[in-house]
C-alpha cells in the first residue's frame, strides 16, 4: 500500500540478486548449498512464461499448454549494520504457489495462495557481519491448479522492511471517508501502534495531507492516550475543508503522511496516496460517488501481462490500466483473485473503479489441485490480506467473495460460507458493498437463492442479467451487477441498465485477451463441432494457447468490438468503421459464443477485386456516408444501436467514412489500401526509462508499404536485436495460435503487427532496438535509460 518516507522506516527492495533453479536438487535451503550453477534472475519472475508450448503439458488448455513444476530461489545478502536493534521482516507481494520460506536453513513458514501478500519476521534470525541466505521453494507441481494461466514463481515484488521497536502498523492503518462535499469532508482514521505498551508518555500522532502540488493541505496532531497505547490503536476523525474529491473523471489524490512522535522526536513515519470520495449504494440510485450515480462500464481481467506472463513489473501493471482507460472502460473486475498493489495504484491514479475479487472456489473443487485444498485453513488469512492491503485505495468500490462457486446454492454449505465471508469483510470494512458472481439460471429464482443473496449488498449475475426484471419485481431492493457477459450480448446488457439504477453495470468477459482457457472466443471455418453444435473446447484446441474473447488483444491493440462498446456506451468515441472478412458460399463460419466475427479496420483485400465487402460503421451521428475513391456509396442512419452496414464492391484505393450531424460533416475515418511491404516501423510508448532494471518500454512493430501504410496482411518473420543497457523481456503479436516462445528475439507479424517489450538495466545509456526482416528496410528506435 505504501512506501517509506524517511530513514525511520526503511522499505528496501529485495528484487535483485536472486538465483533460480527449475527442479528440486534437495536441501537447497541450507546455507552451505552450492548454487554456483543456478541462473541469476531478478524479481518479479515467472519461469512458466519462458518455456515452450507443449500439447502434453499437464496444465492443458486451462494453463495455456505451458510447463509449471517446482522451482527454488536463493538470495544471499549481508544485513546492514543500521538494522541492528530494529524490527526486520521480509515481505512477499505474491508467490504462485505453495511457497516455503527459509532463512539460514531455518524454516519460517509456508504460504499456499499465489495472489495474497505475506511476511515473515527475520529480527532474531539474521547474522550481522556475514552472508545470510533467504531460500524459497515454489511448488506448482500439483496440476491442474488453475482454470487460467497463473504463472509460476515469485511473480510479484519482495521487500525488506526495517522499523524501530515502537512503530506504526502500516498494514492495519485504515482511512475511510464518512462524508464528502465540495465544502467539507470527514475522514475517519484508524492508526494501529506496535511496541512498548508500558511507555505511553509523550506519544503523539501527526497526520499531514499534501495536495498534488506538494502543498500542505491540512495538518493535525493528536496526543495518544495511555489506554490507546494499551489497545494498540487510536481512532480519530479529520475534517478537510474544500477537499479535492476523487472520482473516475477526476482522480485527485492526496499524499498522506503519518508520524509517530515521542518526546518531540519522530520514531516512525509512513506515507501513501489517498483519495477522498464518499461511496453510497442503493437500488434506487445505484452506485454513487460523491452523490453522483456512476454506471459501471467494466471488463473482467486475469492476472497475466501477455508476453511477460504473470511477472508483475510496475510498468506492465500500469500500462494494463492505461489500455483499459483509453478504451473507455471505467471499471474492472479482478477475476478471480486479488490483483497487485501497483495495479490498484494505477487505478487510483487514472480513475478506474475496481471490484476486488478474492476466490474462484471455496471448499468444493473446480479442479483437483485448486484452492479448495487450502480454503478451510487459509480463507481468513487470505481474505484479510486482501482487505487490509486494498481498503485504502479509492478505486476499490466493491469486494467480491467469489466466482461461480460450486456450492454457492447449497442451503447449508453455501449459506454458511457466504455468511462467514461477508461477516469477515464487514468486520474489516463496512464502507463498501459486497458481491459474489453467480451463474445458473434455474437456481437464481429459488427461495434458497434469495436467502443467500440477502447476505450480499449487490448480486453478481454471470450471463444471466436478463433475469433482472423478474428479480426486481419479486425483490425491489435487490441490487444487481452483470459480473460477466458475452460481447455478443452487448446491447442486451446495456438495455438492462437503461432506466434501471438497480442494475449498476456490466463487466464483459473479457476486457483483455489472456493466456489459458485456450480457444475461448475463437472462430473457425468449416470446423468439426461437438455434440451441442459448438466449437470443440478440449485440449484438441492446440495450438490455441489463450483466450481470444477480449475487447483488446494481448499486445494492447483494440479490436473492433472495443470501439463499438465505447461508442454504444457513449464513452467518448463517435465513429469507427471496419470490414468483415469475406466468407465463400461453400464455407461456414462458426464463432464461439464469447467471440466476434473476424473483421478489421482495413481496406487491403487483394484477390477480392469486384467482390462485395460488408462494411460496418459504428457511429454516434445522425448519418454516416461512405466514399470509395471519391464516389459516394450512400448515406445511412446508425440509429439507436449506433450501427450501419454497407455492402461495397472491393477496389483498391481509399475508403472514407464520414459522420454527419445537423447536416454537417463532424468527423472522418480513412482506410487506405497498402501496396507491397517495404519497411518496418517501430514506435515506443516510452523513450525514456529509469536505470533500475525494472522499467519497460512497449515497442509496437508494424510492416508498412513505401508510403507508410501498414500492411495488415503481412506475416514476415521479424528478428530483433538490442544494444545498450536493456534486454528484450518479451515478444508478442496477439496471435493466440502462435507457438513462438514469448521469451525470445523474433516474432512473426500478425495482421501486420508485433510487439517488443524492452526492459532497462541498471546502467544509464542509449538503447538501440533494431528490427530486421528479409526484403524489408530495417526499423530502429532509440530509448534513453537514465
């Protein structure tokens, strides 16, 4: 949640200088173990994404046909002399999965769940003046353990935290807004104190809010009473005059600093961003932020970062949120596990609302080796870890206790577990509503379901929000959210929310393509179908290794459905045209229910000259008009569904689409036919990186003709080379059937595109990234590391 703000508390990255071994050499926790032949790595690290796709991999289609297994990590370090006499812990943000931790051969403990943070106290076990060995065994050998790609290893950051004997309990600090208006806000603070409970003399807590310009907005000092020291917590209300209010459209943040002072001297200090916003919810008004109803235009996302897998580099997490925001989403559901802290930091900064989800299963399995094995012993620790870490994030507006839980409608197991989980959530945070995602149309209308739903604040409907009218007629005060929907039903879901504030929003499955659940959302020509007349969904989908159901592909490129969603939801775009792939009369196109028919914003269709092409124009205008090489192809009204369809005989040249309002052209889109491929164009999203061995630049690769028009039909194999203080972290092209490794230096273009992810090293300098393909002019981009 926060970082240290002074030398009183040190939060030191433990990401560097690890060694890794895939396998189990035995006794690797021992200080004397020889790890000279192990691979040097830095965190975050996902060993699974570095492998090759294998149809026989035990994880199968669920895990993207990538290997998992068992691996060891060792980190050797000499503690600073400044740590003597202080409290020291090692903190892991997430290890997938079944982590066992040792320090100097002594086992500290275990942590099975791969998505929650955990810590161990090192204070009495460190040896000063000599090398110490931190060893981590990660056991992902029990398979299948996840219904999607999980990654494998220490996938999130690790830290050392050093404090004095008396200090603030950072993980348990809680700020919540009790009221907020333009004139005044009341923020309630719960500040836990750890340390010598018999030394209450002259203890004081100082709280400072700074605005975005770094100016002090408010300062408050409170004396700590002896009984508060004994209880280990103080509770106060802070009144902020004329506050900067946080909302999705205006994500204004304060920097909060909290000091613990004794006798005029600070003994601890922490700092973190915080947004003042008041959250309310009701069937009559929906979700309200600062008194205004907000409709959730959301998407579900899994944990992977495409070509770099589950490795949670800060820039990768932040870019993921940028891509969602730029596509028009204002909300995200973290399916089906707690996200990273940096993902939530980005949501805070950019204004994305979050349903923070805890579990994909409870006591009953979905897969034989999934979290059901640990739920009974670990649910409270893992749920608390999510809540305590995430409850100060203004972006988090709803907690989800589960997704499509197998025992969800059981009158005993389902009810008792739901009550147990909701009670625990409300014990730690009563300022946000609670949901759980349900599928199963038949069970939704039963008295038993009603009894369970009463334990929730908002009921999550997976693929069954069409039940809303009947549900509302029976139970008018029930709030509902479409926690999952298919993009094919976009208009139906939107209609469910029209004039129905009790349906608070929609979260499409999915916002982004992801590894695993292979073949979901795909289309095929003349396929072999299963007994239900649908596409086959078993391991025979190979070489598909991921889901193609997203509005946005794994490189961050938006598909046509993303633009249509933005236009239909009125999220800022007004015009987008795309052309459907022609289907011959002897061909049958079959689309998975989570997919879309193949189309693209392209007017390059060699071989189809004179043949009719279906052009769809998604628009928020009175009329749209098409011009082919200057000749009008007619005008049409997009209507209430914001969609107009034209049939145009293909001829190379220029297809221009214009949007007309009140008789005047407001906007145009131009599609040009590409001629022969001639060169490679590289475009970096960031040309200046930090020399911290963690920063990333996402470089878009395009095959263009001599005039710079991208050729969407290009499939050239592109070789990449990098010189200077950087490495290639991953390569991708958005093709979920490509068997090229994500960890490599080459990639075949897909629809004329590819992606290279460049990671900085620790030295400053100029990075030269070059791209080469036979017969094309090379592409090059320069990136400064400083």
